[in-house]
């Protein structure tokens, strides 16, 4: 009888351990999938931000060039006066 009880406890412990392993693997897989999705989203956002920064830099360069051009024209006008 004691041996039967030990055997039953051993079997139940094994079943619980197997269920725990499966649940742990499932959670780990979900975490990995979510991490991959988040990484893709972060990379996408970074690319969007890089494009916006480049657009701003281009606009700033164009504005600086316009200001320099206006300054040169203004200087020419002032010299003629």
C-alpha cells in the first residue's frame, strides 16, 4: 500500500511537472513573439524618425541658403546705395 501511494505521488508529481513545463514553454514563446513584434515596431518608428530628422535638416539647409542668398543680395543693394 505504501508503495502504491509512493507510485501515485510520483506519477502525479511527474504530471504536474510536465504541465508546468508546457505552460512555461507557452509563456516563453509568447514573450519571444511579443519581443519580436515590439522590436519590429521600434525599428519602424526609428526609421520614421530618421526620415523626419533628415527632412528637417534639409529644410534647415535650404533656409540657411536662402538667408545667405538674401544677405548677399542685400549687401549688393547696400553697396550700390
